[in-house]
C-alpha cells in the first residue's frame, strides 16, 4: 500500500539566502483612533536572512502557499488585501442601532425627495431631530455619508409617504406648538382671533342651550336635537 505524503510548502530561502529566523511581523495600526500603536499583523512573517537582510513574507491563506516577498509589513498587507481578497470583518459601529436606523431612514427620505445632496439633507434632518455625532457635534453631509456607507446602508427602513402640503389645521397646530414652546411665531392677528373665539364659544353654548330648551318645552318633537344641544352645553362646561 502506497501512502501519499502530505506536503506542506514553506519558504526556506529568499533570493538564494537561507532564512535563519522568523517572527510575527508588526506594524502601525491603520486606524487613527489607535494613535500609531505598533501591533502584530496576521498573515505576515518577518524573516531574517543569512546575509543579515530582513524581508517580509506573505503567509498565504489556509491551504494555499504564497511566494510573495515584501519589503515591509505594509507592503505584504497591501498584497494580501489585493491578491488574496481578504474580507475585513465589518467593524461594529459605535452608534446605537436606533441611531443607525434613523440615519438610514433620513437618507432614504432625502433620496426619495430626489435631492442630489441627500447626505446634506439627511444631516439637516438629524440635526433638527436633536441627534448628535459621537463627538457631540452637528451632523455634516460627509459624516452622514461615511456612517451610512459603513454601517447603515444595509438597513431596511420604511419611508413615510411623501410630504403633502400641510393643511390649514396642521399649520395652525404647528403654530400652537411653536407658541407653547415659547417661540414667537404666534402673530398678533392670531391672538385677536383666539380672544374672539374664547368670547364667542360660551355665547354659542348659551344660544344652543336656549334652542334646546325651546324645542323641549314648546314642541317636544326633536328630542334627539335637544339632546345634542345639551351635550354640547355639557362639553363646554367641561372645557371651562
Ligand atoms: Zn500572498
């Protein structure tokens, strides 16, 4: 019976020089947040040759030998990212899921509105909503783009229907909200109307009550109408 040998290829010589020592390669961590920390790089080996020169070797990928020799950790990392198409695991975002979802939603809304500067519009919406970046700054278009592309573009969001022009009632409600927030949006005319309304409502209630009494006493015909008028009166009493 013939046993098939298991062959593991490794580099023993580089440029004719024998490798006399190896160690895990180190380099500057690529992320600015690490402030230039020197860290080991997976898949890269630093090798000392017999002639005292130093080279950096690619470790290949599992089951695949690679003959690449570089002149720095960085050069081998670049080679590995390109040649071996190594997927970098997605770095988790420091933003909460809720914030990422909101970013995805605002971008979707701005895109739906057909804006070319959708990132800028989304940033504006986030700022309007009182959200801040991790550094406590206002959102900018480029910040939104960067977080969206890295962490939020895969999030599926529901987009509210396109904005319709606000109705008069909605505009009035918005004004009242603004007024209650202390903003001086309420115009003098509005105030006059409000004052008149306050005066008119009790009079209207009294008039309706009299109508109800009249109907009830006089004819007793339309009991339903009388009932409605009375309820209106009760409602007004509650509102006072
Ligand atoms: Zn390689």
